[in-house]
């Protein structure tokens, strides 16, 4: 059984909470969480849209420190 998007989002949020200052590119995030890049991209973009993550000028994802 594959995890749903909400489960994946909670997992990503937990990782960012546990590691303040975590800065990941899409490729690094997909590898870290064992997700296919398109799935990871969708999850990260949902978290950006929710204001939970932001993208840096270099394209990496970082927490907005919303806890």
C-alpha cells in the first residue's frame, strides 16, 4: 500500500522540524525520502503553496519556520 499525499506531506514536515535549516534540492529530497521525483515535486509544491516551505533563488526548498 502506498502512502497518500497527506501522509507524505506530514513526513516531509516532520523532517524539516527535526532538522532546522534543512535545505534540499528536489533531487536530494526525492533521494532522501525515497520518492519518485514527480511525486516529491508535487508534495514540495503543495507545502510551498501552503506557506510551509519556500524555494530559494537557487531552487532549493527550505522551511519558513512555521511550526
